C-alpha cells in the first residue's frame, strides 16, 4: 500500500493530527508531506520528525486538525522625516526563517518587509529601508558573498543612511563580521549583524528582541563600525553589542551563545528600559575617510592541528598552490613536528611539508584552538622551530578571524606587507596584552 492509498482509505490529509500504532509502538503527530511515496511523515510534539512505512497493519486514529504555518502580511513602510534612517540588508539565517510545513524543518523565507511586519515597533524607532541581498543559511556563504555584502553596504552609506542592520545566520556570523570589519575601512556609521537562535515563528524566538536592541543602539549612540547584537543572557533582560573580530559562537543552541573572546562586549542594552551602557570606553567612532577594500584571496585555508596529523594534509595546499594557511594549533601554538622517539617519524614529514609549503610562497599563521589566551611560540622547541621556518605567530586572534584577515590581506597587499600586517592590530583583532579572562559558564 502506498501513502496516497493509505491516506485516502483512512480519510486523512496533510495537517491532520493522528495517533499511530503498530504492535506495541504508539505515537502521535501532525501529518506533513513526505518525499517517499511509501512513508507517512509526522511532526511530533517534541519538534522532531518521524517516518512510518505504511502498511495494511498500521493502525491510525485522527484526533485533531493542525494549523499550517503562514506568513504575516507584508508591511507598508512610511517615512518620518524626523527619524533616523536604518537600512536592513537581508542575508538570511534563522532570524529570517520559519518552519517549512512540507518537511517540518526550518528554512529561510522572510523578505525584509516580512521582518517589519513581524516587528512593527521598528518603524516607530527609525525610517526603515530594506533590501534582499540573499536568502540563505550562513553555512552556505563564502568569500564572494562577503564582497557582495560589502558593496551593498557601501551603496547604503553613499545614500546617507544612519545605520545598517544585517540579519544573518549565527553559524558563520563571526566570519562575516570579521570580513566586513576588514573590508570597510573607517566606517562612518554603525553596521550591526543581528542573529537569532530560534526562528521567528517560535514563542521563544530571540529575533525580535535582538532586532529592537540593535535599532536602539544604532539610533542612540555615536558608535561607528561593525558589531554583533545578540542576547546577553538566557533570559530576555539584555542584549550585548560584541566586537566584530573578537566574537565566537560558544553554544549550539542557547540564545546567549555568543561571547567576546580575549575581549569585552562593546555595550549592553537593557531591553525593558532601553538604557545603553558602554563597557568599552575606547569604542570605534567616526574618523577618517571611508574606503571599500574588498579584495580577498580564495586560496586561503584554515586547518585544525590534531594528534596523528599527516604530511599529506599539509602537502595538499602546496599541490593546489594555496597562498595562505592558518593553523589552529594546540596550546601556545604547537604542532606535531618533533621526534622524541622512533614512533614520531611522521612528525618529521609534517615539518618538511610545512617547510616546503612556505618555500612555495604560502604564508602560514599559527593560532590556538584554546578559547582564551594567546600563542607564545618561544616556549617549546616545536614552536620555536616553526617560527624559524617562517610561521607567523597569530597573537591572540581567533583562528576564524586570522583566517579571514589573512585572506583579506593576500587579496589587497604584497607578500611582505602581508607578513608585517598579520602581526599588527588593524580592526581590534589583536590586543597588545591579553588579560586573564575567566571562562564563562552558561547558567
């Protein structure tokens, strides 16, 4: 028996809530469309999907009718000449997602006007201009998308907007914020990336609060530069503005997943009172002439160092003529390149592969896979030997930021300039001194 015959026989259709039983197994859910003609797909109360192969022995009882997920009506945007203008450049991600009734999964669907319909308060805080740049999850983004987004931001700046919000997926938001920070030199306005861990059709969504706090920050402060706005704790009390090049997603699903690493948040916004408190006193303000520098080298990679690293993993970059490689080393910036005993023969090959890669013209930067602290490559012999070969210590940069910075430098500067600039602080990515930062626990 196929699915259509099963549904017809039992007078069922998509959206019906049913109880399914087969032998000793029994569970309930909402019927959602199935890709397989022989499988009944259910959305369970837990939020997960389940698939049941239909047969004449499968018992089913209809207990209710579910409600399909719909979209809000698109809002009409009216301008108020007395308010600042904020442009929303839509990119995608969970913040602009809803449940896909076809599969029970989350997918990107909202246009910029849909967001305004969802959060009508925005139009009372600023004149909202909106543009759909893309509609995608952040894991699908790459270097070409950063260039497109940077150019769109430059266009909005030329138009004279007072600030820009970029609704963005959280998974790679740290990469995008770093890329924009490097590409957009001397930003005259705030550019705030806003994410969400829960889609906008869920009661626990953080999208609305994050958007409102971002608008508050843009319209009420003199900050100029790139930042990230996310929940500051697990409840709905505050949001934080985080530095573009020092922020990492530290939890897969919590609403307060983002933390400043080797740094502090720029500011906090109290959601109830809308009061803004700057934590950083030396935050970025308008200075100098704005310049778009959007070159970025595609032949740049990020490799995590691990036990049993093989020389072939290094050689592949020379074979494919890569120009830059960031190593996410262990501890203070280590890699398995020593030979303390005969079982470490492979380490010698790894060292030779690194040496050969550098001689081929590739610039290698060492960072640490530790969350906090900085690399120090003059403590242990393995790291000292790597520095002698030409590996550049990445100071206290996040591996992700070092990767983006190296690709950006290689796309805009000569090799010797790249080697010099990698160790200089250009956009707040390097601190001269790394203070002791207690690892935060999620409470």
